[in-house]
């Protein structure tokens, strides 16, 4: 069925309403008044409805005319946005940028960047997701994200570019009333492995999953993400290493304590951002440039 409502006709209706006359609308659209009248008359004839009440000195929109005017403006706006998006895509700007964060990080820094980006490029969608451990590399390898933030270890492929994000420090932490809190320090590995290790599940779906901080023969309790690991250790369900920047408040208020160990009190991991070398998207380049300029530690 032929669509009788054209974008041109909708623009004519919009101009008539804004300029309050057929003649003024004709001037704005660089047409003669008779062409405007013809467009309206033809539209009314095709639709079989009256768009204007001509019984008065000045033609006014009918109720149906008002309906088509208001809905037509939404269509015009969507059409203009689609045209703009198509031009941007043709010039190298993505319609959507997918960013994957490791659960170890604070989010304020990326929120600040997204806010700055949206001020200049509001039509580009941002999809922010979260993974644990190797899940960030997994998502990038599978083509499920464009940029990963907070990845650890070396890239799984030469297809990726990376840039250092900073060092994350991990410390052994337990609840203040955990049985280990009553053991004399330094605490030996044999004492530690008597209690379950709380493990944040590696969210990898395609690459081999990883885990860290386990002792031989130690039981484990696996939880969905880092925050659940922190919570489980606060509640005394088990023990393990936690990122210092995520538990400062709990250490200060005494919910968590960090006893001295006979072996390795602290651990450090270099984190990075990474993206595919063959991804030439301009939105990706915008974020990579600003992440490289960001002072170390903004995500910690």
C-alpha cells in the first residue's frame, strides 16, 4: 500500500504551523504559495480527511490535522536523526561503542568520560558491560566488545593493542571476627588453608578460565563477581586476597582486617586497556586517547 504521508508533506504542515500562514510557510520553504496550497489539498484528497478548517477567516488545523502535525514532527525528527547517523557512520563514527570493564575497578572515571563524550556525540550509543578475570579478554577475542578496561596479564593475541592503566594492589583480608583473627601472627599457609577461599568466578566463556590465590588442598566458595567476594569475606564465609582500593572503607571501619602472613602479604597486578588493532572507529579512538591521557590510578 502506498504511503500517502510523505516527508515533504509533513515539512509543509510543520512550516504552516510555525509560521502561522501558508504564505509565510512558502517563503521559508522557497516555494510559491500556490505550491503549498496544492500540497495540502492533494494530501487532504488522498487521505480523505480535512486537515484545515477553512470556515473562518484564517485556516486552522482540524483535530485530525493536529494529530498528523504532532505525530509528523516525531517522524521528521527521527528521519533527521537517521540521516545524521548514516552520515556519521559513513565518516567512520560508530553507531554504538561497546566498553567492557573488569569488576575490580571503580566506575566514576568511565562515567566522567562517557558524560564528556555524550556532550559532543549524543547520537552514539554506549554499551557498558562487566566481566571478571579473563572475561574481559574473552569478550574482546570473541568480538563482543570494542574496548576493555582493567584487563590483567598479557594479551591472548597479537591482534590487540594495549596501554597500561596502573597497578592494583591486593592484600589478604578476613572478617574482624573470623577464627584466623585470633591466630598469632604471622599466619602460616597451613592455617589459612583450613578455611575456604572466596573466589570470584572467571566469566570467560570461550578462553580457559583462571583463578588466583588458592593453596593446595584449600576448599573454595565461588561467587559471581568481586563485590560478592568482598561481601562474603566481610561476612566471614572465607578468606582471600582483595584489591586494596575496593576495601579501604571496610579496613578503616574495622569490618575487615589484614593480618600478617608468613608468606607474601601483598600482591600487585598491572592492569591495562586493550582494543583490536583493526578497529578504526573514531569513537573508540576518542576513548583510547583520553584513557591514555588519564593519570594513573583514576580507576582505583
